[in-house]
C-alpha cells in the first residue's frame, strides 16, 4: 500500500532550523514521531534493533481521538482498506451473555466525535505508518542501540558505530534503554499482575456456527466481563476476528510483551462456566500469544533528560493497561505534539524548552488515561456480589447512550490534540 500525506501537519508550518533527530524504535510511537518530525522539516533517522518490522500482536483499536489525526495525515484510504468500523459496542455478562450495556458506534460515533472508530490488525497499522515514513526518513533495521551518551547527544550501535544528533527520542517501549538514561538510574518494568491472551480466528470458521455467525457477519465489539477477567472480540478485516482474554496473572515473567505462546488449555479452564460463545471462540483458536502486562517499578520524575536533548515517547514513559485501548492512541498524540512544537523551532537552543513544553502538555493527559485503565480494570473484574450488581445497574442506565453521565467518550475520544496545540500557540503569540 502507498500513502501520501495530503493534509498538512502543523498547519503546514516547517521549521527554519532543521534538526538531526534520532528515534530509537520503529513501533507505532517511533514511526509516528518520525512522520511528524520529518513533516516539520527535520532530518530523521529511525533505529530499529529487529531485522524486519514484522509485528507480533493481534487487533488494535483506533478511536476518534487518533483516527482524526491519521486521517489528517492522509491515511484514510489505507485505513479503510484494512479496517473494520464497528457498528456497536456491547458489554455482556460472563455467564449468560445478557447485555449489560450497548453503545452505538459506527456513524453515531463518527458524528458525535468527528471521526470514525477503526479496528484493525496491529501489523496493518505498522505497515501503513512504515509506508508513510519510508520516503520521509532514513530507517535503519538491525541497528541495536547499546549505549547513549547524553553529553555528546549520540548513540552507539552494536556494531560500534556512533551516531550524533541534535535530539534523541526514545520510542523503545516498556523495556526502554533510553528511559534509564533519562532517569539516570535503572527504571525496571515490572509485572502488573495482569496478562493478555491474544489470538486471531478465521471468520469463515465462525460462519458455520449459528451462535458465532452474527459476531463474524456484523462489525461489532463484544466484551464479556466477569470475576477477575474479561474477554474482548471484534473483527479486524481480512476475514479475521480478534479474540483477547485479559486476566489476572502472577507470572514473574520478565520477557518482552507478546512473545510467548499462549496456553489454550489453561485458558479453557479459566473460562469454564462462561457463556457458550466464549468457549466456542476459544475452540477455534489454533495459536496464540500471551504476555504479562507491565508497569514501571517507580514513576518517572521526568520524561526529558536534564540536558534537554533526549526525551521519551509512548510506552517508554507512560505504559498503560489495555483496558481503554488507548496505548497506541496516546503514542500517536505524543508524536503529534512533538511535530507541532518542533515545526516552530528557529534555534537549537530552543530544544530544551520545547521538550519541557511537550512533557507539560502530554503528562496530564497520559496520566489521566493510565489511571482510567486501572479504574476500568477494577470495574470490569468485580466478583459477583453487591458491587457487581450496582455496576450492572449503572451500566444498564447508560444503555444506548453515546454521551452523557458515566461516559468518558467526550473526554477520551473528543480530544483533538491539533486543536489543543493551536490554542497553546495562540496563547504565546
């Protein structure tokens, strides 16, 4: 697929002071930052330790707060090609499938929030971003960063090659090397006590089962919530159905996310007693991946190194549980702010103040979203009892409503980071 950025970023502004920028990591956050900073007029090199960009993962949700940005980047045709647009979102009771909440998405969501809600494979999003970045930046695969020198604003690769820059962005995820440099002490990632079992199912196999056929035929998001876990399913284009079990996990696994095979038989035991459709979906899973969801051992005091030339983005600075499907969205918002800020730079001495502004603009939003993920996890995973019954009644009271009391959509999905940046600059003109 090919992409041209048809809509101007940063209001079409380009910096009069091109910077040499090194971005460590070619995931969603790194590629998004590369696109935004390159379009802002900077010379960008992306370093990726892997030999290819083959993405491990499954489905991903792109909510309106992010889809509006990607559409402005000119990516709507590519997104439409590989995505499903869910018509609704249903919250279901785990043991009998009764509907606790129902939210119209589709055109109602697009009209209410000004942009669509996409569901697609994570690999497809990476491909779209990489295809967009390719003509704009220099991407170097098989380029593992072994050390970072803040004094010289440089990185050393596993080959011994040293690369210097004006600005380094650490987009290297939950196990970030850059984060330790920024914090000046090791900041370990630690298990959160939660894990995600992820798989994709061929929807053609679902069509032969009368119970599963509606899930395959109609684009929709279904979430079965129950004690200590919940299950999410939705179409992700190309005849694939994304199936996820988010559950408690006491594994002290220190591996990177999404790297070990899932234990299908163990999952069958965990969902014993759940409504038949969940078990039938799991019976169609032939392979899966699972990872312990992680957080940081200690909160970061700053996302920016004291030299003002090295900063973090995405999971490297604000990892979050997937309970609001917003981790990728937060990274893309981060990238948009960086691009907007550095489109205005006129002198290299402004780098520290612009990175300070980046953190001040992004930390409250990312923190609020991270906290919301933990709140949703607690709410989704209640044991049966008085609290659960009160939750269910509260959910039923919102049935069919896309906004209003109890919905966080306007805050989460209605957020327009481009508008925020326009207002921010107006206050400083």
